[in-house]
């Protein structure tokens, strides 16, 4: 008598004698490095606004409580992010002859790192860096300014101003790019439309805006970024009497 088809099916899937069920692969341990990578993944895919401890934990396939063995708060993740981006920055040997160019080059690197991850520069705003990689970059920038003959207090204040500008610039660029991808993007105007609107303003109220509409809307790429950094660095030597004692 032919065997029962159900028994045949069971035999095909039966575990061979002596064979043990393979152990489930162990989960990778949660580390600061993995938390940082997961946070960057969230920002790259969804933007900085989506970055939360819960979202990072989800990327790692775990719960938020697992992350608290390595971080204290969302601000810790911010510090890790800025530190990771700063670790990619190449610092030159300070050269008094070209210190302005060196400052602008380093900040351009920081700008480009920020722009890779939409909105991440917000993590650098309103905080004092404690990550060693971020402190390394700040040390390098300070060394360049001091080599250029800038007094310590003026150098310190200049670093604050330059860092604030670069973070704000990168944030604004990220906002513009984000809004351009939104279905309702009519408010994001091109240069020609801006010129048209400026020149259409009442002449008696906006004479300068009408006349200089082209200049007000000029600049491509990072022209304005380069202009602002040059504006600050070129004038630093005029402000060497800043008191650092309040």
C-alpha cells in the first residue's frame, strides 16, 4: 500500500538524524560607533528632523533602553554626529603666509560635510563641542589663526562667528533643497522671477531694490559663502584688541 502523502511530505522536511538546529545568529552588540552610523543613516534618508533616540534604536533593531547604556540624551547623539563629520576634516600645517586661505579651506570642508546630511548642522548650534574629533578641528583652526598673528581672544571670537555662520549657511541650504522637493514649491523662486518681482516694486518706495535687483540676486554655488568667510578673515587683523576678560 502506498504510503500516506502526508507522511512523505513530513519525511522530506524531517531533520536528519544527528543534525542539530542551527543556532540563531547573535545580534551585534550596541556600540557608540553603531549608534553614530545609524543616526547618520536616519539623517541621510529622512533629514535631521526625523532623528530621535527611538528612530535610531529602530534602525539598530532594538529598543531605546539599549542605547542608554552608551548615551544619556539626544544631545549626546548630536555630539557624536558632529564628531564623526569633523573626523573627516583634513587640517593643514599652519602657515602664516596663507592662513586666511587655510581657514576658508577648512570651513569649506566642514560645510561640505554638513551638506551631505540634510539639516545636521543644527546639531552644532547652541552647543559647546566635547567630542575629541570636533575639538581636534577647533584646535587646528585656532592654531591657524594664532599663526596668522591674531590675538587669542580675537581668534576665539572669530571661531565662534565663523562656526555659527557655516552651521547656519548649511542649514539654510538644506532647507531650500528640502522644500524644492515638496509638491507645493511655488514659494521657492528662481533668480529671474525674483528680479521680475523686485523691478515691479513701486519706485518711490523701493528705488534701491528696483535698481539693484540683479546684484541682490547674484551669486552662484558657494559665492556668497566664500564672500562672507573672506569678509571676516580679511578684517580680523583690524580687531586685535578684543578683551577676553569680559
